[in-house]
């Protein structure tokens, strides 16, 4: 894995399948989980110190790696799970302009605001929508993915230094990304769905 110094953090202003032969990595700060292939080394760049406000992790080999950024999102901290899921599927939010701004916030991958977004897509097969973007830095293609949770955004960037991209490996890693509170989020969503609808307001009487 190439050593890359952190230059900038992700800023996302939103309002409102596991990997075979893999090891789970869990953020000590409670912001991020993912599965990395057994042959990958994982280094935590930010998030292990008390003053760190976000988590930044790089996992990979000398040739293939993924960067993971988990950042608190105060604008969604009090949003319901259903509201966050709806926002995560809203195509109007995840435009080429949005992705360009988001990717340029990671300056050690896209130096000098150099991100070029080639295409965007969404995956809705899992419990949480995954927004996807195929982009190019000055040096190489980058496979990007973004997930939202109540109070958090989870960005993944995967890239290859030489040769063909192992796209399926990257896809498996991206789809393994989750938040340590996902079980609690699922329970909250189930409870909200099972709750009775509020009684209608009685009509005023004279």
C-alpha cells in the first residue's frame, strides 16, 4: 500500500455482501466498518485521537487500495432512518456537480480540484442505498461510493496504481462498508414502521 498523507477531509452538506476471505475492520471511534481482503494491510490515518472529528483509513496492497472516510453529518443527526434512506436515493442530490465537489474535498487523491466525474449510478439491493461514481484523477481511474446514515456520511474511493482494476474486489469492499450502529438503525426503522398511525385531529365544534 502506498503511503499517502492526508490533505483534506470530505465535506458533504446534506440536509434533508461480504468479501470472501476477508477481515472485518471496525473503527475504534465508532464511525465505520468494512471488510478488507486478507492480503490487504490497513492503516488508520485519522480518527484514533481524541481530537479527531472524522475517520480516514487506507487499506490495500502495493498496487490496489481503497480509502475510507467516515464523517459526522450534523444536518442528518436527528433525521429518521426512513428520511435518510429517502435522501440517499434522491437523484437530485447526487449530481455530477455534487460528486465533483465531494471528490475534490479529498485532495490527496484529487490534487488541485482535479476530479473528473465520468458517470454516476445508484445501488439499491442492500439495506442502505449506495451512490456510485466513476471518476478520474490526474493519474488513474477512481471508483467512488457514498452511503448515508443518520448523522454520518461514509465515502469510499478505490484505485489501482498499475494494470487493470480488480473491479469485483473493489465492488465487494464497497458493499461491505457499514456503520457500527446499523443494527440499532434497523431496529429504529422497524419500530417506526410498526408504530400505529397518529389519530386524526378532531374537527372543531361550535
